[in-house]
C-alpha cells in the first residue's frame, strides 16, 4: 500500500511539473509546409528563416538534433541523425562528410553548443566535418539562440577566401 501511494504521488508530481513547464512556455501558431504547428517562440526565428530559404524536398542537414525535417518537409541525405563530438564514431563522421560533399547539401544548421571540442583540436572527432564547413560552406545566419546556418558555396566550390589545406 505504501509503495502504491508513493508511486501515485511521484506520478502526480511529475505530471504537475510537466503541465507547469508546458504552460509557462509561450507558443506561436505557424503555418508550415507540413501543416499548422504550435511552435515554441524560441524556435520561431529558425523555422521562419528556413521556411523562407528552403522548399519541401530540399536536402538539408541539422547536425545536432533532427527537429526541422518533418515540419518543413526537408530531407537529410546523410545516414546519421547527428554529429556530436563525443558520440559520433570517426567512420560515421567521415561517411557524413562524404555524403555532404556528394549530395551538394545547400544548408547545414549547427547548434550553439556544438562549438570547439573542449580537449582541443587534436582530440576532436569532428575535425573532418569542421574542415568541410570551413572549405565548402560560408556562415550566413546566426539566430538569437546562438544556432548557426552555413550555406554551401555556389557551384559547390571551395571557399575563395580560405586557402585549401
């Protein structure tokens, strides 16, 4: 009986916290390619920019969390969902870089916390990915939450202002 009471109380507390959290956030209704959605205001800026600069069916890569594909009707030509410094094996990073090069993916969205690897560049598994960004993409947008959009150079060529390495 005591265990059942404790379980019920914990469930009630967890439900209350979740309801409180949802109701304290503000949402905005947006009409997106896949339908209307209640979007947290913190994501409206990104969704609006991407909606204005992409079309459903376009190749797009969201490097840290797959949240934009479905509402915008975008597709990822890469086989990985994310590339994270401490979780993505080297061979997956290399394969992702190859797929980005071959697919001519126009936009890549990076989260603000993807930043430089804390242990320095020598231990950074994402170095091939960062090199691809530096040589084939240009930084075109920074959102108020710190996320960034990188755009492939026209024609798929390298960065004219960066020397080849």
